[in-house]
């Protein structure tokens, strides 16, 4: 029983809860921007629309992850010069996973012509593919952020590169 409590405490803590909350908000930013640019640019440019949504989401995610999730409070130049390139490198890796997943579902599996019913809402093929890709990306981004970008033991705050 104690082992189960230890695992639960390791998994369910302030950091993971705030990551889920801000990850959900980041996903909302990404979906809203994707939908706007999908309307503006048309469905054939879904990868370009997703790139714009990725830029907006990454910007939002950096600030919220830094301040609220991993509590890296320092804005000193030497800290920022380490965090931002690491953060962007990790997000670029997950960007390619997301783009590849969208391409697979839209261009190969034909989701661009489908509408999916999810409980009480209907999602276009693009939004369904984006939802699937987002699950993969959230897991990848958490692992990279926790163990590479915002690591513990920083004299400037809770975390360090």
C-alpha cells in the first residue's frame, strides 16, 4: 500500500497538475489559432496553419511552463539563453511529430474528408487528427521539459538548465 501511495504522490503532484492545466490551455491556444488559419488559408494549407498555431502555442507554453509549472523564476540573461534554445529544440522535435501525425491522418488516411462525433461535438478530420497528435506531443513535451529544460537545483529558483 505504501508503494502505491509513493507512486501516486510521484505522479499526482502540483507540477503534474499545473502541467495538465497549462497544457490544456496551450492546446486551446493551438486549436483556436489552427481553426482561424484553417478558415483563412483553406484546408489544403493545413500544415502551414498548424505551423502558425504551433508558434502561438510554443510562445504561450514557454512562459506558462517557466513560471507556473516548473517554477523557473529567473529572467536573467544567462538563464534565458539556456532555457529558450533548449525549449525550442524540444518543441521543434515534437513539432515534427505533430506535423507528421497530421500529414499521416490527413493525406494518407483521408481524415480531411471525415467528420467525427465526440460525445456532444462534431470534429472535422483536421481537428480530430490534431487531437490525436496533441496527445503524443503533450507526453513528449512533458518528458523533455521535466528532464532536460527546466531541471531542478538552480540557485536562481526552483529549476535550472
